[in-house]
């Protein structure tokens, strides 16, 4: 799976499952706090998606990897089987 495919799947998840406005969400948009304001419940759903969809474990990773879709996709692609 390519970096762009992972980014698109993540964006689709944010829009379709978490209700984020697609017009406000770019690959470099900050996801938590000052960004689009995802919360701890959203992060649990995101971790579940990453584990189930991509087979990548996220426990213990630096939260900097959750900054935006770009950083998430880079982490996922680097750790996919």
C-alpha cells in the first residue's frame, strides 16, 4: 500500500466515521487541540482503525506521529508488514 493510499484511507475515516468536514481537512491539518479538535475518544477509534486496517500497533509510539495525516501515514507505511 502506498503512502497516498494510506493518507486517503485515513482522510476517509476522519470524514465518514468522525464527522470531520472534508473541506477543513488537509493532509497537514493538525488533528488534536488547536487543529480540528479531535478528542481522546476519537484517538481510541483512530488507534483501533490503524491496528485493524493496517496491522500496525500504536502502543507506546510518540504522540508526534499523531500530529496530522502526513505523520500518521509515514508511521503506518514504515511499520506495515
